[in-house]
C-alpha cells in the first residue's frame, strides 16, 4: 500500500556520498584555515598563502594524530606545503620538531620546524612528492637522517 504523505522513506533522504565527501573536505579545510587565522594574527601572510593554496585543485589536508600533547595539521599542493602545530610542549633544550614525508622509498626529512615557542608552529615551504604518510618527531636542532622513535604525530594519506 502507498505510504501516507507524512512518511518519507529513509533511502530517499540518504545524502549522496560524493556530496558528503566534498562537505567533509570543505569542513576540514575551513578548520585548517581557522586554525591558521587564530594562530597567525601576527603573520597575515601565512593565512593569505594558505587561502591561495586552497584554490589549487591539488590541495590536500591531513590531521596528524598521536598520543602526544597538542596537534599538527599538514596541507599541501603539488608545489607548496603548510604546517600548523598548536598546543605543543617545548621539545627540550637544543631540540626541534621535524616533519617527515613518508613514501614508498621511506621517510624523508622535510625541514626542521620551530622549537614551538609558546606551543605553536606555522611553516610554509616548497614541496614536491607523493606522500603516503606524514610524521613528526623531536630531533636535535641539526636534524636527523632517519626519524628518531617514537614518531609523535602521524597519519596515513
């Protein structure tokens, strides 16, 4: 028998998966930019560059997880990379956070990051590569050739 007019089939109300994915990416990007704006009040160029990166069709964003205090987010295009760390503990005397791009051939040191004075890091850098994962470690201020365990923040791409 036909359904009364006030009843709607759940299958008719199910959101399109493509629309849901686009909305999830847009929400993540908005979260990333909001973090950049909040952390970057004194450096508008970081927020401006990040906004320009978001217009690139290759723009990708990832939140790095881990058990360590604070958080890292990485956004990249085919030629640029932005890193935001917030709520981070001081890495220690003569230590720095180091970002690692991980691909099929192993871990590659991207660049030493700031010592997280005040718990925050913002960094823009040139980029090329095809990451399958990202990681952040604490290294001596001169950097390392391979990541020192443990990898504190990481994500698969």
